[in-house]
């Protein structure tokens, strides 16, 4: 079916965006990176989490790095190949390093809120204020929404919930602290300074190929969209959100600590959707309205990733030697709850995507 969302090949959408538009977009993102880096240096040397300004600066750094990296990937034929191929892996390293501290903190908050909810406790003040982990839309009818623990089992869950929460807090706080130290070390390394120098040059001079300034961006952006469409077509959208996903249950009970095998294709779609969004931004010079449908689909996939990783963290904690049975039980219920959240996120993505793929005249 034809897609209703913005078509990069639509010749009626206005003047053709060219390599000049790409150069302007990359300069803007490089400028944002330098601005965020300056703010991070002023505020980011404290403990994990740090001040609100430090958190905002780190977020802005990750945002600009992702957009530069994504543009180098999608429009690589328009950029000097040696320069682009040398910078892309360095941007991937930097993005991954800067992401981990935030990821561990968000994972801990999600798991503690879920334990609080499952054990029947009152809502955290942060959650009531809207600053806690974002809740997922309800699962489809009959999906056995997460959090519905029978009363007889709730008492046993409550017994182990406090110890499970303490165990998760120790493990994930330690991981977050280490990630914070790793990020600070990375930002002071010669490797980072080499990357920052290249981005500083990018803010004023983009190494386009000789033919790039007059080259239409839309065919390359359309190729990125086609890769996304192909990846979505391979997803089992018909059963997305089903509570009777037998294959998921089998892998969920496996002692293998490897990532859940069903999740990888969904994570890949999330990355491809992000590349598609960045390609649209580059064509519009980073301005213009946001495609709300793409944004909604992306948010569902972000929640899918968060729930998947939280479930893995709960399973990992449950493998801790010599923990009490009640603690292991609470972690098992927590793992199942987060896998339900995974299914709900898949259903939410399915709903968002179907709205995009309705037929056009």
C-alpha cells in the first residue's frame, strides 16, 4: 500500500533539497555539539546524574552526535569518503559512551517503579509529578495487563520486593557510577579531542564531494525509507502485543543470558526509523513540522527497547548467587511484567504504523 507519510521523492514538495542543504544541516548539528560540549564542561564534572544543566548538556551532546552520524551514513556518497569513514566509527563510540550513564539510571527508575506498582505500594512522588518513567499504553484487550498479580501471590511478592529493589539499586547504581567515570575519562581523552576537532571544523566547512552541492538528496533519503519499510515488513505485526506469544515465553525462561532473540529485529527497526527521521530533517534543513506519526512510532520503539533491557536486568539480578527465594520470585514477576511491557510497546508501534500505511488516492 502507498504510504501517507512524507515522501522524499515527491517532486511537488517544493524545491529539490541538495547537498547544500545537507551541508547547512551538518554545520548546525556541529554547532549544537560545540555549544553542548561547552555547557557540559562547565557543569558535567560532578557525581552521576549531576545537575539539570549537566543532564541537558549530555542529552544535547548525544542528540547532535546521533544526527551527524546518521547523516554521514545516509548521505555518505555526497561526502569525502576518507573523512566520513574515519569519523563514523568514532561517533558511534562517543554516542555509546555518552548513552550508558543515562541508560542505567532510567533502567533503575523503571524497575523500581514497576516493583512499587506490582507490590501494591503507593505511587512514588516522582511518578505522581510526571517525572518518573513514562508508562506504556494499555495492552490490547485480553492481553493480561502487567501489574495484575493475584492477591495470594502479592504477599509473597511484597516480601521479596524490598530486597529485590535493593539488589537492583546496588547493581545498577554501581553500573551507572562506572559509566559516569568512563564518560568523564572519554571526554578527557586524546581520542575524544580528535573527534571534537573534526566536528569543530565541520561547523564551518563540510567536506562535500565536488558534485554534491547540486545533487538531489531525495533519492538517498528514499533509499533509507525503503530499508525501514523492508525491516518493518519483516516484523510479526499481526501478533504484536499478543499475550500468548509462546516463543517469547520459551526464550524468557531460558537460562541463556544472551539478549532476547525476538527483540533484535525491533531494535533494528528503531535504528532505521531514526535514520529516516534524520534524513527528513536534513532535507528540510532541520526546520519545519515534525511528523507526529513517525514520532509516535519512534516513542513506542524507545519504550520497547527500555522494557526489553529492563527485563534483561531483572533476569540478570535473579541469577545472583544465594539470593532468598522471595527475592528471586519478585525478580521473576518483575521480568514477566517488563516482557508484558515489551508486548504492549509492539502493539503501540503496530497501531502507529498502520495509521501511516493507509492507502492514498
